[in-house]
C-alpha cells in the first residue's frame, strides 16, 4: 500500500450522522492546514467494542464502521478506506456477509482482530483472525492482523498468521523502538515480508489525568511495556514542544531501524484523544522526515539525519 493511514474513530451513535460529517470535515481541514493531505492515502476506521470495565474513558455505543466511512470519505477526496474487524463474535456466515459489505463499500483492506482484553476465550467462540486471513485470501488484496512487538510469544504467533494469509500487520501504538529488534529477528527466521503499518500516536497533556494511552498499551507484568508506559507518562508532563520533539525523535529511530530490513512500510497515525492541531503538527513533523507516500522505495532521507538520544533520556 505504501500509505499513510489516518485513524478516525466513529462518534457515539446517539450523536448521529451530522456529528460524523462534522468530525470528518474538521479532521480533513486540519490535515490540509498542516500539509498532511499529500501524505494521507487511507482513512483507518476502527470497529469499537466494549472491553475491560476499567477502561478510563467509557465506551458508549458507536456508529458502525460502514456508516461512518460513508459519511466521512468525501471530506478527504481521493482516499481509500481501511478498517478493523473483530472476528470472534461472528460465525462464518455472518462474517462472510460483513466482509463482503466492507469490500463493496470501498474498503481497501481489513485488519482482523481477536478477542478483547481480559475476555475468556469461551465468550468469543467465532472465527479467529488467522482463520479469517485464510478465508478471505481471494476477496481482499490487503488482509491484516495486529502485531504487538512487546507481547510474549509474538514471533511465533505472527509467523503463523502470515502463513495463513495475512499480508500486512497493523502494529500496536509504538512508544519505543522494540519493533526494530522484533522485525530484525523475524526477518532472520523467515522469508516472509508482510507490509508493516507502523502505528504512532500523539500524546496530549491530558494523558496525565486520564491515562487512556497507558491503558491501551498495558500488559501486566511485561517489563518492555512498563518502560513504554513510563515514556508516555514522562513526556505527557512536558511542554508541547518537548512532547513533539520526543515523539518525532522516536519516529526517526524506528524508521532508521526498520527501513532496510526488506519489509514494505506504511505509517498509521492515531490521536487517541481525537484529531487536533497539536496532533497534526506532530504528525507533519514525522512525515517531513520520511513518508511512504513521497518515497515508495522505503529508504529514509539521507539529509537531516542526526544521532538519536536513547528514548529513556529524552527530556
């Protein structure tokens, strides 16, 4: 795809189509204002479902992915759609119907997702993401799975998903360069080279109070994740300029580390608290360094590079 995918979360169902139109128009205008339009090739629409009760921001019923996509796509001009689809609550027939509707609505690719945080497997007896990527090989050109480089056992899990038919991976939000070592090890053990959508999320100051990002990336007892949580907490307490610089430096570190490993690369941009001026300014600074839309070769720019401070030392 060699794309930049901007994530837009469907609004609460009670707010109606008018709210969806407003959000799409506002996000598109911010992209134009900050020079992101030339980069954004896809809008990513996640399917939102209820998860753990301890989520810091409650989940009220949300507009369906298809309805939201139809409402916002015209605001962005010539962009394609990507989405996530939880598979484990559907039997094969229901999932078939859903996936065909996604394709017919102009979705270019789907990331298939398994059971939510903390849910017993017995409560999610439907189609697994691995089964879905195999089932829809002929239907969708881009069949994705979630990649969490800090998760235990992820190398074997990801290898099996690629064998089953996944040809791209949407990473969890990256707040360290752990993905570099993960992909280096994966490249050494297999010839498979799925496209990697590297996910970068803006950290606003309000994270200090709400801790939504901390919750999104948490993995109890995982030291790699604990260090990422500490990084997020540390920069959330800084000024906007310091937060932007820290996130852009991390972006550079990841791009420099993975660009020569042989994986097609795309970028996924997420603002967990909503698309804002500050988020777009930060994303624009990232893409000024490297963008798959302006350099399809996957090679980072040769000018403007500089040594990186260890992430733990970023002020």
